[in-house]
């Protein structure tokens, strides 16, 4: 189904591009950067985001092939359009050494298994828990926000070697995490998919 872009969104992206040159980014990286910047009205994300085009190509292919999408909180789920998501926060319980957000990640992994796309925009402990699992993700969008643990959990994600979108600073949040996933959703399947040479 073709997505109809509202004129307000078209004008917003036009203005964004007059203030930020994204032409040097490869296609999927550019899509993610622009949509994250747009979601937060924060041009600094262009230098703050960390990702890789080949990683995004593989994630894009997995997403459009029907891989599950797991989110840490309902606010991230609400921001993701055109795709159902898995969120187990309502079923989760905290315990000694375990936050509710971390337990929700365990429950979600039991449900979806390996190969999912994980979108974490709220709790650093959710991202930390994911890194302890053998989740074999198609992609981790790790953009939790906060002064305690957010930057550290994102650094740990980058050090893990998992396919990821993250950022260097403490900022993040549900809106930007959902925007990064939407950027991949909105890109047509024909542009671009990984080739045998890129595998």
C-alpha cells in the first residue's frame, strides 16, 4: 500500500533539508537520520546517530519480509505505523535485580525468538537486558533516554557488535526510536536490498 504523505509533513521535510544537508548519506541512513531529526526537531541527531548502511539494508529486508517488531513501551508502539508490534510491559513484574522493563524484554524474547527487530526508546535496563540474551536480532534500535544508564547502555550496544542504530548522547526517547523504525518501514522494498556481495 502506497503511503500518502500529508502536505504538512512534506513542508516540514523541505524546511529540514534547507537547514541540514543530508545528501552525503546513503539512502537508508539518510532516511533514518532525517526522520529522527524530524521527530525531535533536533538537528544535532545528524551527528549523534550511529549506524551503518549495510546493517540497515539487512534490517530493511528482514522488516519487509515480516520479521517481528518488539518495543519496550507502549509509547514506542504508538509511534510505529503500518506494523503490529510486541510489547510485554503490561505482563512484566519487577523483582530483585530485575526491573519491570527488563522482565518485559525477557517475556518478549520468549514470544518472538531470534531474528526480530527490537526498538528500545525508554528504558536503559531494557536494552541492557536484551544484550544478555542470545536474541540474534535483525536490528536493535537502541535509543533510550535519561541521565542514568542511557549513554552507557548504548555504548554497550555498540561494543556488542549487534546490528544497531544508537546514538552517543543521553538523549533519545520513544518518538525518535519509533521514527527510526518508521524510516525503514516507509522505504520501498525495491530500495535497497542486500546483495550476495554485501552478505
